[in-house]
C-alpha cells in the first residue's frame, strides 16, 4: 500500500509515518503548509497540486482548511481518503457527504478502537439510564486548536442518537439557574502534553456511572489510520467510519 500523508510535518503526520514504517506500508509523499522546512526523508509538497507520486490512499491529519483541495485531488485521482482532522464546520461536513457520491471517504474524529467501543457503551448507558444527567469532560495538550474535541462531540452525538431531545451546553460560565435534564454539559480542559482524555458521566439520584478513555500515546490514532487506509484500499465511493472498520474485525 502506498500512502500520501496530509499534515505530514505535524505531530500526527509524523506518528503516521512511524506507524507506516512499522507496518511495512510505503509513504510515497506528504503535503504540508510548511513543506519548505521539511526534515522528512520522503517528498513533502506545499499543496496537493504539486504531488507527482502515485498513492493508493490519502491519510489526512492536517486541519479543516485543507478540505477543498484534498477533496478535489481525491476525486480527480480517484483515491480513497481517510479524514482524521477535527473541527469541521457543518457546511464542511455537508461537502464531505456530497463528495462521497464520487469518492470513497472514511472520516472519524477518533481513530482509536477503544474510543469507538466507549461510544457504543455510551449508547447502551443512555438507553439503560434515560433519566441520568450526562456531562462530558475532555482534556488535551496545550497545542490543540479546536474545542471541544471532535471525540467529545462524537460521544455527545451518540447519546443524542438515543434521546434526540438532548442538547449541548458548553461550559456554564455566568449561568444562573438549574441544569435542564436534557442538557449534555461538555467541558474542555487544555494543558501540558496530554494526548487525549475523555470521561462521560451519567449522574443519577443515588449512583453515578462513569465511562472513560485515556490515550497513552498518539500511536493509537496513527495505527488506527493505517488500518483504516488498508480497509479503504480499492474502494471507489461512499462514506465510511470506524464502525465499518470494526465490523471487519
Ligand atoms: N481522528 C483522530 O483520531 C485524531 C487524533 C489526533 C489528532 N487529530 C486531529 O488531527 C489534526 C492534526 O493534529 P496534530 O496534533 O498533528 O496537529 P499539528 O498542528 O501538529 O499538525 C498539523 C499539520 O498540518 C499542517 N497543515 C495545517 N493546515 C494545512 C493546510 N491547509 N495545508 C497543508 N498542511 C496544513 C500544519 O502545517 C501541520 O504541520 C487536528 O485536527 C487534530 O484534532 C485527530
């Protein structure tokens, strides 16, 4: 498998390169805004239009700003894309959905199988404990640019799937008044080099249930991206996510 890494010079782009090497996967090229400063031992370009090498799959860990050029490159070359960046707007998510008519796109704000298991467990908890108050707390390193994390939103969305009347409240600064039973409180902590911590709290009258996930290193996301890329190999169009991959395990 030949892969192209978008966001090649970033923390995750570098981790994907290490994971690729460890798994015997070829990295043929990278794309990164800072290509001029590249210290990598494979070709890195400033934009997709300059890429000369042929790749089988694109793995993107850059930022939502790459989306338009990435989608047109993937469509014109008919290469599946694994989108791992977070912070897309609703409009961008619609663009991705439209692009899946012509291109194979895998998207997940969290590439860890463990987190995706916690998402399933959250659905089960929301069904079993419908009257419990739900709060989500996440913590990430001090370089993260979006808040709350894409994973916190995935966890909240899973609970909202079970109870569509639920709505999100981000922090409660200046709030006067009690919490509504349909609120999902979402709280983002930032500091140090924390890779990614998520806790979902289901608080009832006499008991509290907590589901949590802690990522010990970025390798877990990089390994997941390599596995997703292998899963996407040869796919022509359609929308895919971690659930689709997990079903193949
Ligand atoms: N899905 C997951 O499991 C998962 C896990 C970790 C991080 N992420 C997400 O992946 C993204 C990258 O995370 P990171 O910690 O590696 O960030 P980072 O800032 O270390 O790296 C991002 C890299 O992308 C490049 N880049 C940004 N915009 C670009 C553009 N328009 N064109 C070309 N290159 C561009 C930057 O120059 C940088 O080198 C973030 O959105 C983060 O939230 C997702």
